[in-house]
């Protein structure tokens, strides 16, 4: 019996020693494992969606930039063709009108309609307040270095279209129209007429100024257009004297339909008489007639002051 009891006692001590050893070593062996639950899964899902959206935005931006680059190249090519055609002795008017129509079509080929924003950008152009408050490194005012959007009337389909936007003073005896320039910005329209008087007389420059109102239009063939209304309220004649319209009843209102507008060119037409009262839609197709009698094409003029100096009309 004593031998059995001793054996049983020894086994009990071994078990107790094992339990005690295990109990003492357990704290050192414990390792913390982070718990990945629903919150972590939700955070991963949100991050994935953000990355996917950013990738989609980047893809759209790249596609838009590529489209704009292609469109700009097409516009440059068409304007170059127009310039070459205008320099020929006997200009093919029907071919010229076709080029102008192509220019308008390229502008309308964009997925996003850009005519209205482009025109608004030109019309409202002005130096930023930040630029006006600073000086350039050369000490020149930033406002002086800012270039106002300037254009030259490169081609017009008829004398009636010129008279529609101008003074018609080029029709007086011994007078010849030399150039017409257009300045935009500050929500104003400024038209400069340079008229040559035959004989030993200096050139005359008349300047018409007016406020602008824009109204989006669309033709029956879904072509984008903008109805531009000019309210002429000031004229500077050839002597440099400014004549103000005074009250609003004396303003001269002129309407034009704009079909293409960028910093490189502007295509506009004189509205058809039966469309003057139409407030929402331009029904007439201005490019249907091959002679383009109602079309006015303005192209960018980079050195307006220099050109006026050459014409002795600065």
C-alpha cells in the first residue's frame, strides 16, 4: 500500500509541476492578432471605389485632352486653307463658304458643346484682380501686358453684312473701306472701321462700342448657335470726338448669330429677316446659300496696334 501511495504521489506532483510551468509561461507566449471585421472590410471597399472613380476621371480627362488636340489641329488646317484661298487672285467663293462650314462643323463635333462657354470667355475677358495688383519683373503693369481678344474681318459675303454691323460711312463718295477690327472683353463689343479717303487725305477710323447680350440658340438640324445682341451706345468719329447715345431709346441694337468662336476665329451671320422675332430657334441655314451673303469671318489679330500704325489709324 505504501509503495502504491508513493507512486500515486509522484504522478500527482509531475502533473502539478506541468500545470504550474504551463501557467507561468503562458503570458510570455501570448501574441496579439488584429481583428479584421466589418469596419475594416467597409474601409477597403470605400478606398477601392475612390481609386476606381479617380481612374475613370483620369481616363475621361485624357480622352478629352486628346479630342481637344485633334480638334485644334483640324481648326488650324481649315484656317490655313481659308487663308491660302483668300490670297488667290480670283477667290472661289463657294469653296470658301464650304471651308467656313467645315470650320463650324468641327466646332460642333465636340461631345461637350463648347461654343457658348468659348464665346462667354472671349466676351468677358479681362485682367484678373490679382494681376492688376501686381507688377511684372520688368516693372510693367500686368494689365498692360494682358492682351485683349482682337480679331480682323478676314472675309464678308456682302456689303449689306458690313453695313449691318458698322457705320456705312464707307459708302460715301471717295471713301473706301480698308479694314475692320473687333475687340472683345469687359462684356463689350468694340468695332474699329478704317476708311481710306481718296486723295491727299489721312485715313479715318471710326469706333463703335456697345454692351453685349448672349442667348443660346439651336437650329432645326440641331446645330448649336448663339444669338448675340449688341447695344451700340458710343461712337468715336474720325476726328476723335466721342458721341454718346444718351438715353436707351437712342441705342442702336444689332443682332448676329454666332456659329463658331475661339481665340483663333469667329464665324457669325446676319440673322434672316423672318427669324428676327424668333426667340428660341434659328430656323434658317446660313450656309445653304453658296454665296455666303450673310457670313462674316473674323480671324485673330495678334498685333492690332502695329497694324493700325501701318494704316496710319492708330
